[in-house]
């Protein structure tokens, strides 16, 4: 039995095909036509796995664009799907931090990958991948160049509003502050936002960091320094929602 999970995010759409193991994964920019992208990503995954749509035992769609999907698929919230996907990869995980293009969330996990509680930031760019991309542009750096090496003292970033932070970064550059110190300050400020979102109950157990934000090494380091402990990143941190959706589809059949 093979099932499909789609996670339609604001920045990227992800597909996972699952039949007891991951058969195929596809990630591509969501673009403006959410419905068309969802179909194209699923078709690409089906081709990669050598199967066709009628072969699927079930399809579950999650993410902000899930309501736009018009083919036969069950819609499930992203909190539920991300929690389920992370539990599958890391059964001992107790806390999930997910940073997407336009929102971030912290989820406390229970047995079987059940979401016990969660907090989200989805009202502004602060603490999202979009915020970091904007700051990278201001600094004239590629995302891969932005890190927080040991020994670099972060400058204090006072605003997390994307507009005001941009002005602040421009001002710091004008004062001659080294870019690496500004980058470290940005990562520290973003991580502090996540730490303020931590649900009640402490941070015992394994913490998993997912989403496109987990591709920024400096952000992972900032989280680890703020928590004073290791944070685990999956091999491909962007597919956990789609994987969870595929797993839920399998459990429903």
C-alpha cells in the first residue's frame, strides 16, 4: 500500500510517497498557483516512484494551501502532520521547533506523535525564514554564508519587525560593525523569539528543529546556545509535514 502526503507551504510545496518507507520526495517553490503546484509536485513524486494516482491508497494534504487542493484528498492541520512526521523519524522527540517561510511553531509532543500543545508565530515575518532572507539581502550575503562561528560576539538587535530591523542593520553597517557580528545578533534575536514561545513543561527530552529555517546553521547554533543543549535536525528538515501527512493517510486505510 502506498500513500501520499502533501505539505503546501507559503514558500515551498513538498510531497512524500510512503509504503512502509519513504519511496519518493519532491520539493519545489509553491509559486502563485497553489493548485497547479500541488498537482505537479504529486505527479513528479508519482513518476519518481514509478506509480500512478490510482495506485494510491490515500492522500492527505496539509499546510496553508491545503484548502486549494481540488483532487480527492483529506485535509489535516499542519500541527498534527508535523508532529506525526517528527515522531516517525525520532520516536523519542518531546519538542518540535519548526520554522517555515512565513510562520514558525513550537509543538510539545506526546506518545505516538500526538501534539499536546503548541504556539505559533504567524502574524508577521519576525522569527521566520522570510525574515532571515530579507536580512541576508540587506547584508549582501547568500544564506549559506550566514553562520555564527565560535568566538563571534553578537551585536544587539533591538527590533524584530522586518522593516525596522532592516533600518537597524543598515545603520550598523554604516557604523562599521562587522557583518559576522550582525549575523550573529540576528540569529540570537530570532532564536530568542522561539525560546519565548516554548510551552509550559520545560525542555526535557529530545528537541527536533525542522522547516526551511533548519537549513541555516547559524540559527541552529543560536538555538543550542540559548537552550544550552543539542538540537537535532533531520537529514531533510523540510519534509516532516508531508511525511506526517503520508503516515496519516496510511493509518486511515
